[in-house]
């Protein structure tokens, strides 16, 4: 019977608090960094949970979870912004981790899609700095989702995010790291339905207002969002990085219905699964990791 993954906070481990008393006894130890899919995605954390809630392994395993909601990849590799993660990987309290779990790129992609057509001064934002084309640039309302994408902007996004993945791997392999060469496991993001479903307290929705601002027809919302998420998956898979494994969890969840609000199918809000959805994702992610662990 697989054992559920035990999660520890970085401060509990670094300060040797009683809550982490059993941490050194686990045969397998992971270090995690990432965004809300590894932390929580609602003002009420119990409404969402996180992807690691559904993970279980044949070997008794634990994870020190350094993830934060809203985190983007360039913050994750910034030692000043993420001192606890850096300390546990590179600093005086570093361990030899059995693997590193990473939830990257989701917020980067969403922030990119949300770039408006005009800046705060009312000046047009050039196409190479945004994800979407205006109605004039795309020539009306074409049926194909790809016709709504600013390819110049996508090239900018790729040039921005790929070096950060390389930097993350370089941190793992740094001279001061005790975990050089250990596997990094990355999940993919399941297919989001753009809808008016925020996370509470003014957080979100995220894609819904962006697609409305660009006057994207509702019939294109789902295929366009799937196109962007599939591109992010393909981009992560294309990078030739040592011991960097992309576990494909995309397509696991039942998508929310277009036009729904709040909790629907496997989703708590527009971009975060509910606890049941995360358990589904966690099971797939854990199976992929278990199959690749030494």
C-alpha cells in the first residue's frame, strides 16, 4: 500500500521544530518549489488544497514545500526572493535531496496572456510584448485558435522563460549544492476553462477578462487556452536539460463548463483545481515520479 507523501514547512525543518521531528527519518526526501498548484489557490486554502495532497509512494517519502501562490519562475531562481529554498538547496542547511519537485510556468503564462493591448497611459502595447492579437491585427474573428496568438509575443515569452529553467538546473548543480544531478520532476498544467470564477477577495478571474478585452469570441476561448497550455508543455519537453523530467498530467481533470461560476467538476475556480482534482493530478504525478526514481 503506497504511503501518502508527508509535507513539511521549510521553517519547521530549518528551525528543527517539533512538527518536523520525524523529517530525518524518512527514507526518501524531496525539496519542492513552485506556485499555487503546490501551495493553495483560494482565499480559503481548504477549498483547493494542492497537488501534493494526492501523492503517495511505495517508499515512505516526505517533501519540504517552499511553494508560494502567484510565484513566477524568475522569482523561484532569485535567492533574495526565495531565501529558504536557496538555503535548503545551496546554503548552510542544505541536504542531499533525493529529487526536486517543481511547479513552474503557469503564472508566467497567465501573466503573459493578461498583458493588455494598451498600457496605463493609453499607448498601444506592441505585439512582441503580448500574447494576443487585437481584432484589427487578426482580421476579424477567424475560426482557428492559432489566429488569435501574437507569434512575436510568443517568441518573446520563450526567450524570457527558457533561461530561467536553465538557471534552476544550474542552482541544483552549483558547487555549493549537495544535490547536484538529482532528478527534477515537473508537472504539466491541465486544461483551463476561461470563466468568471475568482479565488475570493478580489483574486481572479484571470483569463476571462483578458479574452473579453481582446474581444475573442467565446467559441474560441477553450481551444485558445488549450493551445497556450499545450505550447507550454511542448516547450518544457523540448529543453535538453540533464535529469529534468516532465511528467504529463495534462488531460487528467474533468474541465469546468463554459459559463459556470465557482466550484465545477474538478475545478475550485478558473485556474485552480478543487481537492478532488488535485488528488487526481497528484496520483498521476506520483506514478510518473516513482517510475523514474533511481
